[in-house]
């Protein structure tokens, strides 16, 4: 009998124990709180626009451009020192644009293409072409 009463009490307790109701959420508020995801755009090599790239300038100087998914970029020299930063956008696979954070800078859009397997980026103002290599990992 004691076992029956204990089992009945546990059953009654379990029946009364309802999980707490989920708080109601406003769908619009939830969407507003979530950060907007940047759309994935493609670079001239057919891969996402962002990533790390080794750029060989026309004079042979090598720099590394870290193009970040959040729309910012940072350029470092061979010693790893930051020499430029700013914002970027990929208007099409053939047109990569960046605006330096340096005072007075304006957006520059580079013409990009792959020729014979070599990724090239041409400055429209100077006509000079740099070679770009995507650094994996």
C-alpha cells in the first residue's frame, strides 16, 4: 500500500508539473537583433571575394591583403606591418572596389580577371597590373 501511495503521489506530482511556457517572441524584434549576413560574392577566380591574398605589385613588391567577410580589409607588407585598411565591395567578379581609411581617400575599383590561370588585378587610374594569389587556409 505504501508503494501504491508513493507511486500515486509521484504520478500526481508529475501531472501537475508542466514545463514553463516558452516566452513569446516578436519575430520582427528577433530579426532586428540578428546581425545581417553579408551576401557571398565571387572574385575573378570563382571563389568568395573574401580571404587572404598575396599581391605582387608591378614593381615586384609583395603585400598580403586580408579581405574580411564583414566588408573591411587590411593590407600588410612583407614584415607584417599594416600599411593600409578600409572597406571593400565586389561589384561583379570582374570588379573589386576598395576605399582606404586614409583621409581623403575615394573608392578605387580594380578590373580583375584570370588569364592563362593567373589572377590579375588592374588599377584603372594607372593601368598597372598586379598578380594575385589566393592564400588557402
